[in-house]
C-alpha cells in the first residue's frame, strides 16, 4: 500500500501479518541499557541457566516493543494518536534466536468526532513455532478519509520523494 489507510477503509475482521524479525542478543542488551532493566534472568547466563527457563529470556516489554514496531505497517493506518493498551498478556518466554511476527485484527471501531475514529486492534506476537507469545489490544485514533491530506515530495533529503500524510 502506497498510502496509509483511513478509518473509513478499515473493516472489523480485517487481518494482517507483519514481516518477521529475529531477536538478537544485541536487542536484549540494548533494551537493558535503555531501560535499566539488568535483571539476571535477561543478562546473566549463569543465573538464567538455574531458572525455570534454563537460559536467558528476552524482556517481555521488548516483545511488546516489537509488537508496536512490527505492527506499524501491518496495516499502515493514518494514525492520529495511540491511546491505550488493554489486557496485555505475556504467555510464553522470548529467547534470543526466536523469530517473531505480529498478527493484527480490527476488532472494534467507532467514530470519534468529525475527523477521526477510535479503532481497537487485537495484536498477537507469534514465534517461529506459530505459538502466541504475547497478545492483547491496542487502541488508536485513525483519521477519516476526508481529514487525510496526501502529499508527495522531498522529505529529509530523500530524492525519490517518499509519500507522507498529515491530518488536516
């Protein structure tokens, strides 16, 4: 899709699958550095080996971050605001070497003013074994089609002219 989908173009029951991504040791270390979460379960191989997991696990919130990032373009929506997360569940551990993707489904939508609508998305983080490792719902406000203005032009030095949008 060359432009973001507006609220009007989304239908309850629509589903998308994101690209996949493999979790690396660098991801875990960088996340620990950014958040300050150096729990031995994530960064100490000797301690983690004695845990119920038998090895270090990635931070659960790192997985949630992957959901936000991988789900950004599956679908690419004309998002005005991210308004919440509900019922997020951490079902299985994430390990270095796991390859994950996100499945997103529109489960509810309601008009919210004249220019946007509230959309509830069911999101699942799924590993290479097709196991759901995390799931819950995200809520966003998405621009209605009459409020989205499309503009093609040079952005940040991009000579090709990426497509951008703004909410009118």
